[in-house]
C-alpha cells in the first residue's frame, strides 16, 4: 500500500472537507486549540450530548440528577478557594534560541521515558541538566523550567477591572449551586447535579485534532452522597454484572501491562473500586462508550498513581481509549472518575463562610462527592477515529460506521433521475422527514453510486431512492450503510420504518421486501 | 393592596427560590452580570432553544439553514477586522468622589431626557458640563467622559501570550465559516448558517434580572442571499399575511408614538421593510414570540434611527418588548434584525485575503446578509415577567402561565395519601414518564392543595394524582393548571393523553371524564 497517511490525518481531512470540524478562524490562519463544529459535526455533537443526557441524567429517577447551566466566567475568589489559582499549573521550558515553548514533563518523558508528573520546577530543571536534554526543535540548550498557570484570565468591570477567569472545569458551578439546588428542589441526599458546557485551559502545546484543546466542552455529574450510604447505590443491581476492564496500579507496573476484567459487583467487594456509587459510573460508562462505537477492548479504566492523585482523593480512575498509531497506540484520557470525598463542599464552606452542610435525618453533614467528568470533544475525536473505515476493504471509498443514535445525518433522499417527476417526489418526502424531526439531506447530484459514497462518508446509516417504481406503486428503496443491502418499503410506512430502524427495534432485513 | 414589590422583584424572588435562575457564585457574594440556570430554569432554557431551532432552523427546507457551533475565544485579527476592537465601545464617566462608574449616555438621558447615542466623548463631556449633571450616587462633580471597549480580553499561549477576546457576538463564526460551510454542504445561495451559543460584553452597569448580562446567550441566523433575489423568498407566501406591528421613524417622532399594523407583504410592497427575506423573519418572530407567551400587543419592531445604524446597514429593526414597570413601561430589545448587505463577507475577504465570493450561475458575487439575532436570556426574562400571574386573582398563590412548548416541567405526579400503596403506584408512573422523555416531578409532601400550588409556581401545565379510585380501576386524575379543572383518564392512556395535551392537539375537556 502506498497510503502513508495515518488514520488521524485521514479523519481530519474528511472532517474538514465534509463539514464535521473546522479550525476556528481558519481564514485568518486558524487559532491553535480552538475548533468549530460544522453543519455535520454539530449534529454529531448534539446527538452525543443528548445521548449522554438521556443515559446519565434525564432518566435517572433515584437518585435524581438535576441539570444546571452556569456561568463560564468565574470570579477570582472561587478559583482561589478551589486551588486553581495556586495549583492549576504546568511546568514549561523555553528554548532561548528558537523561542519554542514546551511542556517540561513531556520533553523529559520523550527524551528519557521517565515519568515525572508531580515534580517541581527545580527537580525538572535538574533532570534536564543531568540528562543533557536539548531543544527538540533546534537542539539548543534549554532555559530553566518555569511554572505556568493554565487558566485564561480576564478583567471584568469598569476602570482597570477585577481579575476573573474562564472556568477551567464545569464542576465548580455544581459546588457553588449545591445549596440552592438542594433547597429549591427540596432534595435530600443522595442527589446529583449535572452540567454540559465549555471550559478553558491555556494549553502550552495543543495537538492535532480534538484531543488537547484550549476551549473544550465537558459533561459532568457531581453525585452528592451521605458517606455512610456509599455502598447502597439504589440501582446498583441493574449494572452489577457489567464487566469492567481495569488497569490497576499493580497491572501498570507489569511488563506488559495487565488489564483485568471484573464485574462492578466484584470490584467493590474486593475493594478495588472505592464504593458502589463509583463503580456504578464505571459500569455505565462501559456500556455507553460501547454504544457510541468504541470497541470494548480499546478502552479501560486506569487507577491513577499516587503522584497523579490529589491529597483529598478517595480514588481516581480515568477511562482511557487507545487510538491506532502504528506500532505504539496513543492512549487518550476521556473521562475522569473521582471520589472526591468531602473536599469540595468543605473547602467552599470554609472560604465562602456559607454553611454547605445538609440536614440528613436530623444530622448535619457535608456530602461526599463522586464525580464522572466526560470530555465531549475528546469523545468525538475517539469516535471519529474508531468509526472510521478505510477505503478498499469492502467498498472503494472511506466511510464512518457511526451507531445510529449518534449518526449526524439519519437519512439521505435521492431521486434516481432528474426527470419524470422524481425530484419533486423526492423533495416532498425529504420535506416531510425534516418536518417530522429527522436530520436529513436531499441529494440529486451525480450517479446514485457517488451519492451513496457521499452519504457513507458522513456515516449516514440509511439512504432512500425514489425511482420509476416509486412513481408506479408508491414504494421507495432503503439502502443500509453497513451491508449495502436494499429493501423496498411503501412510502406511507417510510417514517415508521426509519424510526424503528434508527432505534434498532427491527433488523434491516425485516424492514421491507429485499431488492 | 399593601403589595409594593414590582413584578420584576417577585419574579426574581420565585426564580431564586424555585430553581429557575441563581446569581453565579452566589455564596461568594455573586458576580454582577453572570447568572446560572438552576434545575427548573435550565429546562426552560433548553425548551426555548429547541423550540427556536425547530421553528427557525431544523425544519427550514428551502433555503436550508445549517447549524454550526464555534469557538467563543477569537483571535485579535478577527475582531480588528470586524471593527469591534475600534468601535465596540461605550462612553463611561466616573465620579472621582464615590468612584462609581456610569454609562455617560445613560446619565445624560436620565438627567435631561436627551437622546445622545452616537456622540463622541468630547461632546458628551460638554453636555455634562453645560447641564451641570452631577454624580447620581453622591452628587459630586463628574470626571470627563472616557471610551471603554466592551470586549473581555484574555491572553492565549505561552510566555506573555497573544491578545484574544471572548466573542462579543456569535455572528463572526458564521462569517468565518461561510466558505467551508458552502463547500462542504455543496450549497448555493440562498442558504443560512445558524448558531446558538454564549457571547460576552463587559457591561459597565449590569442590571437586575437577565436583561443586561456580561455573559449571555444568543440564537443567530446569517441568511446569505444573492442580492438580485432579495424579493424572492421561496416561503414568503406562507407568512405574507401575518400582521406585523411596526414603529417607524415617523411613528417614533409622534407624541404619543404611533405603531402601525401591516402585513409582511404590504410592508415590503410599500418599501417600509427592505426586502422579503427581512420581512420573512419579522413575521416569523411575531408568530414565535406570541407562542412563547408574550402578548402580541406588548411587542413591536422599531426602525433604528440613522445615528443608531451602522453605515453599511440596509435596514435595522429591533424587536422590542414592553415590561410592566408601574406607570412607565420598560422597553427591552430582544431581537436585532439587520440587513447587513455585503459588509461582513466583503470586509473579512479584504482583511483575511481569502476569496469569500461564491460562484452563482457562472457569476462570482459577495452574498448579502439578512441577520436576525435573538437574545436567549432576555427572551427568558420577558417570558418570566409576561407569564407571571399575581396571587389573589384566581388563586391564593403566584403562578406562571408558560405555554406548554416551553414549560420547564410538563407534569407532576402526586399520590393522594402516603399509604395504601399510592406512593408506589405514583412512583411507578413517574418513572415510566421520565423514561418516556417527560420532564416530570414526583411530589408527596404536604396536602394536595399545597402540591398544586407548588406545581403552579413553576408553571407546570398538568398534575396527575393517584388516589383510591386509581387502586380500584387504574385511572388517574389530570388537573389543568390554567382552569384548575380535572379529568380522569385510564392510566394506560396517560402517556398518549399527556402528549396530545402538551402538543395542544386536544382540548383539556376532551382528555377524559370530568371530575
């Protein structure tokens, strides 16, 4: 094969060409670490968020999960109290010659394979000197390591203004709104507060694609629990037999690393995971990402090492997804799962002077927090790479095998020919589908084969063709993206059949008469 | 009546107490001009946005409207080119004594009634001196007027970073993405690009409620049109007979002001509105805001005066809503409608060096832009005030008469008593409704009367009670918020009946047997 480009390159090329993702301000040369979702990508993003909301938030009855939507600009005091002003930093090293800046830990890890997370600037500088690590760009001697706060700062108000920050995570809003939510919803523990929204980090070196962005979107839940009930998650029985893939600390130290598969139930019983609330989310994430099109064997939960874990943590396990990168897979952290104990509410109570305890059966207590924090853009990136299908395997064009629930376009409508009333009939069907809520595209340009290829290229699961037979007997063909098979169904049943197909209530073969 | 508080105060009180809107970082004393939507408010916001998307974007077939979602942090060059760096400014005047800052134009308008928009800082200072206008706060002499840029600035990247801005409007993204959208969607003129998202303005004096925020949300469409077809809007016939309330420039000069009512069709024919594309949106906005619960006689479109209008404008008409404020109504601008001609694409083409013309029937041209720009938070504020119902008129509690399509909670479920299996049956129905996609609340606390009152207070249109009869014959009562009447329906039909009620496909009296 003469094809040398990576999956990443191919995915980014089709993303740009077909309206999935564009660099922000591309006509001005782009803006590193900030992306726009185009007409196709914004449907993918919307479907993913709605799927998450339906699976993790809106259908959760006991405990309930309340959705909020908060400010993205936060005052200094909040982020001072949360520790972000002092501790949300990266070590940076500049090359005095070529003026390039690098993450000091990355430079060291790339040069020595040494894992240096948690070391301070003096220690990092010493390692650079001892190993004679030089600029990866121009091979000059590097400057000393300095510390760089990752928050984007601004000033709000008249005159010189007051320092404020773009929030580095959505979570703080849920802690700030905890009391108002509890009182306004008359909520007792346990209950959750969820949010979907933007966060901002001034990353030193944003990478290709949607993996390390300066503006990114998170879907987060803070589940507030009475600590004595942490092993009484009311719905635990629903997921206790789900097998979770875990990379424990011991497993990480082995060569090669060893992943264990264990049920949620056993992981709690054996004290591998901290509690049922925590294990509940790991099980649900396993099911959800599989439904999003990530193969089960391509992700696992990694127990963070002690030096990666804050002092108040009762357990941190990241969901990590493997991306194909030739011989060595790239590992991307997609969800952070943290048992944060009483840290957040206790800390904000102390700094704000507000009583953030909750009256639970006559006793006042500070709720413990179990937090799953999902990256929207990273999830989309991984879905794009894992759903991508090379050309030449089963067809002569690239395509995306998006699961129906997130596919940005559900159905495309084609008139076989641009004559004899076919375009008019096709447009009428297309209009009806749009008004009925389908994300649909009408396409009459080029041969039917080219139109199927274009639909496959944006992962559209079903295409309907209006042909001469339609004009005779009011039936249309539906073509299945994955198998490229076709069935013929009466036009009057089309909406119902498409709904059942999209919700996977029927198999494609059951949808109509084979063509 | 001893009740002295304004509608605004009462609405803000219930918003805070019932989870509609909270000040951001309230436990730290709040953060002027930034608000969080609580568990109830975030559903109201979500419903409003979805209603807008369905009415203005997703069901539009010809011309199509493509949805994008872009970065909120934009590089300097973009906002320099758009004119925001130089011209997006407010005149500010400080009191040297009490250190309060004021919008200079507001201080002058309040003191003299004089309309001074568009005057420069020297002219404003002269007016303040000539009229001896003093500090509204402490009556000291004011300083000279200065000019203040309204964008929130930040620095992005390593070292000292590069200046960037939080976008002051969503619109720039659609101009930046114009070319990629056209090519990736194989689009010809006319087509629209829409976006829903946050924008930021460093307002000098944010006001109470959601009217003048520093962080706010917009719903915008940029409709790109070949200028020779501006009077051939393909769907114009659908809305041409909608009557629009217009406050023309002549009408504004009369005492009292005179609003005319005219069909969209006549407004174009008489050259009152610039073209069919423009009038199309004014008609649709009229229908949409009426469906959102704003009485038709409480809003009108005002033709901006020449000094309020940029030089490139082909017509600017703001949708303004009247809010009750005792004797003198407050007027709030909710939607800006602008015929921006070729300004935006021409300007970005010039500054970026990119060819932003489009090939239309063999001719290259710069598309003209018709832009309706909606404020989400302002719309919500006006809906809250206009749907608010005082206590004592038809019931002894306050309530919101939200239209079903935007009501944050659609149905509440009550067991009549906390015994004899009623809570279990009620919870089962509640769970089924949640899983079926309803925004529902379960409430078993206090008397049925109190529970109805609580449901009314957040504008929930329907309440279902599970009583002794339910246990006998599997029927439940549904109570209608507006009329407080009740019907009894079989439990098995409940989901279907609620859907029909919520979509206003049946009258309440048709829903079941009267109780």
